[in-house]
C-alpha cells in the first residue's frame, strides 16, 4: 500500500512543510531575542503549535483570523502583522518558484515532442 508520505510531496505538502519551518524558526528566534530571559514558557508559548499549523496550512489570512485561530489577542497585536507579512513574502516566492518549475516542465515537454517528431 502506498501512503501519502512514501511518494513525492505535492506542491501543497511542500508549501506546508516549508511554511512550518519558516514559522518555527521565526517563533524560536523571536522567543530567544525577546522572551527567553523574562518568560520561561518556551517558543511554543509565543506561537502555539495549533496556530502555527493553521498558519502553515494557509487557513489564516488576517489579524481577526489569527485571533480566531486561538492565538492570544496580545500576541496578535504585537506580532500578527509581522507573521502575516513574512508569510505573504514566503507565499509569493513559493508561487513564483512553482511557476518557474511549471514553465521549465512545459519547455522540456515541448522539446521532447519536437525531438520525437523530428525522428
């Protein structure tokens, strides 16, 4: 039996995993630089795993959505714009990369067809 994790990742899965890495790194760096000395709750207290998961899965797109996802209003007010801006830049870069890969595949297919037709 083939499972979803045994084959190549879909674009959606690649995006989700990469977004989780981005958010996990942001959470750790933010906690280390601004909270580690004063608050011992760890990085997960700053951005809880369920909220991080929803952000990575593109389920949240605005500040009210961050509050609805379970992130504290204090954290949304303090960090929400920054997190959403980082995700926006990430999403744009991911989409651009995906488009380049699509164009490269199309050019390769076109070349293969032309080579087959030439023989």
